[in-house]
């Protein structure tokens, strides 16, 4: 499989064009014609809008949730996972799925899979299951298993989700022992920086669970955020990012670990490890339509998810009050919408192969 077109982040100094972002994104491009990531100096604030609709319901009977600061969180292994699990978060996870597909020009993965060689696939940390459903429907000749500590869908709960017969879901903790009756030919994980305490241990489990020649792929954000100039320095955006890193470290979770995923994969034995980096602008200040659309979707993702993520980490771990977190969240969102702040979040796709 060829690499997706490489887009370069730059500022748009001249034009303002509308970007339709309330539909599943489809992006085309040529690798030999990269768009530079640059700032749109004439950007009109709040010109983009992402509309979130409930695209899938989820089962509420799998396990109980606990309510905290107006959001619900996982009852299963209570306190281990800091992101909410309520309907708002479920919808945000589906938005993130489309954001990832937009980034990869419509693809679900970059690992060079050959359908004729695939027998079993595993998607861990599946969230709402939307990636696994689409992947299972795309290759119907093999079995896909999907696990998560999250609420996961059943056919009766999601009549419009088109859940394939070759896909099974289970509630599990990937940091527990992996017990499966067969090896996998492909293992996939995505956006797990806020869930993994020891990524290398998970990578080793993935290596052991693969058939020789099988592929393992991780897609993740690479915190902290940064800017193409100095506009990130001294902002509430920067303080928010640093506080979440600090809180994560206090509970043994390094959310900057994705920057080292490639070396971790190599250390556990994967070969032909490749890393492809992308940028997710925060807002629509970028010049290229590719980055402008990603920025609109990512800004909506943060608008929906920021306070819930901050509440879970900063109140439990750093002892901040709900009011303090609320003020920081509002200041951060205000700056995020400022087209003069040219902030972006790196997004990385890393995949490797288990030797024959």
C-alpha cells in the first residue's frame, strides 16, 4: 500500500474558503503536490462548524457507570480510565474516527495488508466499535475481534450500524493477560495515549499474539501540542497541555509516550517499522483545504471532549476544584478559536511486522 499524500502545514495569507465538515470527510490529493501548513491571515473566526449527531446508540447494560462532576465514567476497574463514557463522549469517539479517516485520505490503516493472507484481526481499545465495524465489513473473509473497557455495541442496540457477522465484541482490559484461542494476522490500536500505562508491555503482548508475518499498527496523537511559530507560548492552551502531562505522570501514565512508539516496537522485535507523521491544526487557520478541514473537525473534537478529560485527570490527581478546571477549560477553548494562535497536534501512524 502506498503512503498517503504528504501535506505540509502552513499559514493561509490570502483566501478564506468555506469547508463543509458535517459529513463523513473524503479527501483526495497527490503526493507530488503537497500543501504547506501555513496560517490563513484573513481567517474569519468561527466560520466552520461541525455538527455532531448520534450515529450509534450503545448498550447501557454491559456494566454500570459512576457520575462525577456532571459526567459519567467507567465503573469497570473504577478510576483507571480518566475519560468519560457517556453519550457525549461516544459521539466524540465517532467524530474522531472520521477525523482519522480524513487524515489518512479515507483509509482505515496504513499497514500493507494483503486480504488473501488475513485470517484473524484484533482491534483493542475499540471505543464505540466504529473502526472494527468498517474494517470487518471491508474484508468479510476473516474474523475480527474487538475489545475495550468501554461500552461496546450489540446488533440489537445499533440496528443501522451494519455489524458484520465476522466481528465479535468483548469488554476486557488489554493490560490483563491476553488469552485468545488463535494468533492474529493484524492488530490495531488507536488514540490510546490516555489509556496505556505501559505501552511497551502492550506492544510485546501484540507481538506474541501475532502470527509470523503479521502486522501491528498504532495510530495516536503525540502530545504536547505545539505551534508553527511562538504563538503557543504562555497560553492557557500550553498550561492545559502541561497540566495533563503532569497529572498523567503522577498516575504512571506518560501521555507523551507516542513519540517513542517506533523505538518501542523495534525493541520488542518488530521489523520494517515505519512511522508517518501528520499535523492536526487546532482551528481553521491553516492554508490548505486538507489542513483547514482537519482543523475544523479537531477543534470540534476538543470543544466536546476537553472539559470531560480535564475533569477526570485534574480534579482526581492534581486536586484542582471543578471551578478551577472550568475556568481553565473556558480560557483554553477561547484561545483555541483565536486564528492568531497557530497551534497544532502531531498525529502519528506507526506499523511493524513480526518476522517470519
